[in-house]
C-alpha cells in the first residue's frame, strides 16, 4: 500500500470584520432641509391645531 505524504496545513483565512459588515453601515442618510422654517404642532390629535386655526 502506498503511503500518502502529509501536506502542510493551510492557515485559516483571517476574517475581515470591517469588510464583512460594511454593507450594513455604509448607507447614505438624507437630512431634512433646514433652510425652510417648519413648526411642529403641539397637540397633533387636537381639533384646534395650528393648521385649522389659520384656515378658520
């Protein structure tokens, strides 16, 4: 029977965690336009909100 030569063990591949998870974190973010004045309503569910008071 023929003896097999022992081949050298290959080192395990190093995992690059930065490249592995880059698609999760490299996302563009859109910001709201701050040049325009926008006022939030104090009571969203109230019938007397800013929008209805101005139109009446």
